[in-house]
């Protein structure tokens, strides 16, 4: 992960793009790229077989999301791996196996 972040910084800095990478603009870019990923699946039925071309496009869009997210976290001095592990620990407490297996809502929310 650290090596990828270094490569992203180098790519950005060689082009003098750091001036455009404000937290706001990077967060917007994460959202835009995630929307482009979502758009690939917009009208597909669950039973539809995935077209290899769609998979290839999804790979590129997912990479864009990851790269912008890493640049955002780098800018905000967030260790994304640590943040993800912390969030997973919180989710383990929020969604205990006994009360969550096969249920999409946390145990602290009433079922509709």
C-alpha cells in the first residue's frame, strides 16, 4: 500500500496536480468514480451474465476509486488500513454473529 501511495504522489507531483487535490475535490472525485462504477451495472438484471468488457471497465473504475481514496487519505493523514481495521472492529461489535446472521440491519435498530 505504501509503495502505491508513493507512486501516486510521484505521478501527481510530476504533473503539478497537487494544487488541485484538495480534500473536497478528492472526495468529490471518489464519488464521481464510484458513480461511474455503479453506472456499469445500472440496468443489469441479477441473473445476467457479466460481460467481460464490463468487467474490464469495472476494473478501471474500481482502480480510479481506490487511487482517489488513497490520495484523499494521504492528504488527510489517514492510514487507510488502520482505519479499515478499526471500522471492522466496531462493526464486529455492532453486528454480532448471533444477532446478525442473515440480517442486514444492526441489532440496535428495530426491524420494519
